């Protein structure tokens, strides 16, 4: 846990957390989103068929976004399985149970893209860091791509660990909200 706390403090220094105090947070993050790229400290964790290769569909949040619902699919072979995870906010970080425990942060760039990163600690106590970009559309502009690559670098993840996941997203557009 100490390592995660130190890393979260680093994020704070990098200013990643600044959006969390935003009054229009709900308006900025709620809605339909698609995963375009993911990058991970251990690239095998986001390979096809891996549980951290998440195909996002929707984010919803309660009042002031202290609770957030993430809706996404993962693929097991050709089958898509829908997940809903609930994140609870403590200061600038959301905590959720998924594949062990996960601490994540969100960063808005503009109304069309959202950057996120998280630490996942699995049941074997391996910690994986993931940095992704969600979009309203299927492509990023050159500037948005630069922003994402800078974010990946800030998070200490190698460039070659970036994968375009949009191209393998064959899961339904619709999700069941429950």
C-alpha cells in the first residue's frame, strides 16, 4: 500500500488530480465512452483476452461524482462479458474492486476525450499500472494523441506498451444498465 500511496502522491504533484475538484465534473465525465488506447506497465495484462483489456461503454456518476459507475466489456475468446464496477472517491482517487483492488484517476482533456490511469493489485499482489484514453468517437486528433503519449510517459509506462484496442472491440454498442 505504501508504494501505491507514493505513486498517488506523485500523480498529485503532476497535477493529474486537478480535475477532481471541478464543479462541472459530472457533465464532463458522464456519458458514453469507448476505449481507444491502453498502455500497461506489464503489457501482457492488456493483451487480447486479458481482464485489464477493458472495452468501455459508459460512465455514470452520482452527485458530485463521489460514486462512479463504470460499464465495460472484456472478451474471453470471441465472447463479450459486460461488467459494472463502482468506484468510491476518497480525495482525488476512486477505489474499486475489480480483478483484486484498483485505485484510479480520471483527467479530462476536452469534451471528446478522457484520460484515465489506475493501479491494479491482483490476488497474487502483483501491481500493474494502466493508462488509457477514452473517446466519444473512434479516432484521436494528432494533438489528443500527443497528449495521451505524454500522459503515458508521465505515468512511467514505455511507449511500446501502448495498444490500440478500438480495433479489436467487437462487443455490442449497447449495455444493460442495472
